């Protein structure tokens, strides 16, 4: 029986130092909370840390298979710190927000250098690690070490905003400050791990963004947004400007005989940092001109059928319109590219049927699938 199941017996009896809010949340968790998530079966701060980073921006159901594969490959801080970044990115491929993977890798190295491979048990030291903010640090301390620390992720913000009928955008600094105070006020002295998990679960499954199930909510009797019928306004969405659009052309250079395609590693900084991708040509330049200028090869002007339909990839701060161009190379052209780029080490020939041992950006992985 995991410790999450054991909470069932203790939560339903009143816990001292809890207020009505936290007691109601704990009682709800004892019956309805998620207790069989893979990171709840493994004790230890490492698995909690990995899951918390994966769960930033990503839903539980998506995270589960990634978490399992990641833990199998990197079962502890040392194995993560000593792994090549390419391998870490490969296990992150498809989860998005790759800075999270780069930060995990770097943080694991810092833990080995400065903390004997262990996650520190205090907020300040955790927050000093790459990729760990106050809420993630609070979650690690509460879930792994049962320390009384509050969290304020997107789900908790939404529950608190609705319970207190706070209708401003939760990212405003005064609102964030108020929410941290409320989060702290309701965090109980005991059963803090169960309470923390409960708040995350409540926000994800009951007080969901678009369709809250107030009839199932343990906080319904005190919820001010429900009483005032203003749930849809709480909290206000982030004010958004229309996202700018950028254009690029991805050159899918493929050898005629073997079917290998050329991939190059991107700079560590910037979008898809450290991942492998097709060479990119600015939209205002033709593919044949780019190939002559950067690869020293002469290719025939691609005709319409070589230009695949434009697809759009959304980042948080812009939309990228990608126009893939499929270019077949003869042996002489491939050899020139090998001599010029592949021998340098940051480009390679990759066969679409091969298993990739490095990270691929999601649109690149999809294009490779189509090339198969
Ligand atoms: S009563 Fe409804 S709006 Fe209020 S906290 Fe519960 S689910 Fe959210």
C-alpha cells in the first residue's frame, strides 16, 4: 500500500491545525484523489522532481509514458548528470519546452558537484537550481519531505481565484502576492503531501478551466465565485497580443541511393536548443541559392511537388510557418556535404527507419515520419 493510500484512513478524521478549507480538501483527496500515478509509487525526491518539471505546461496523461521512459533510462541524479545531453533531449522529444530538459540535465550536474547527488531539503537551495521556481521547490519539499511548504501552480491559482472571487489576471504581481498568502494560509501543518497533491488534483479534475464540476467540489459551500455566479470571470485570462508570425523553409536533403537525410544540431540557445533538425533556409531565399551558398552544391530548381504544404508550429511568443522542401541528392552532392559538414560532427546522415538517439523537434519528427 503506497503512502497515498494510507492517507485515506487518516484524512477523514479531523486533523489539528487545518482550517475548514484544507480539511475539506483532504477529505476529498482521501476518497477521490489520484494515488496511483507512477511518481507516487517511487519514494524519493528525484522522481518527484522529474515529474514536477514534466508536469509544468503538460497534462498528467501525456506525462506518464515520458516519465516511465525517462526514469528507466535515468533512474537517479548521477545517471542523469552523466548522460549526454543528446540522450536527455531524445527522451524529452515530443514533450516540448526543451529548456526544461536542458535545465534538468544542468541541475543534476550541479547536484553532483555541490550537493553529493542529493536534492537539498530547503527552499532557497532548491530555487537556486536551474529550472526550479518557488512553486516547484515547494511541491518537492511538500511531496518528498512532508515539509510544510505551499505551492502555487496554475491549478492552485485557479482554485484560489475562484474560491475568493478574484477576477484579475493571476499573473499580476499584486494578485500573485495575494495568492501566495492565501496558499500559505490554507496549507496544513500535517498531511502536507496529501494536501499538496489534492490541490493539484482538484484544480485539474474538479475546478477545471472550462468546465468546473462544482457539484462534486468539496469547496462549493464556501466558494465565492460560485455564490456570485462569476466563475467564468475568475481568474481573467492573461492579456494577449496577437502572436507575430515567422517563416522558414526546412530543406529535407535526402540521398538518392540510401535514402539518408541530412540533420544538423541546433545551437544550444534559442528555440529547439540542442535538438537535431533539417537545415533551414530563409523564406526570402530560394533552396537552390541556399544550397549553392552554404553547401557548395548545385541542385535543380525544386518543382511544385517538392514543396510540401506549409505547416504551422506555435511557440509561446510567435508562430512559425514551416515550408518543407524535399531535395534528392546524387552521390557527388552527398559526398560534398559529408566532406563539408558531416565530418565536422554537428551534422549527420540519418536513415528515417533508424531509431534516433538524439532529440528531434516535434515538426521535424513528423516530417521524418512522412519521409518513411
Ligand atoms: S465550487 Fe466550482 S468554481 Fe468553486 S472551487 Fe469548486 S469547482 Fe471551482
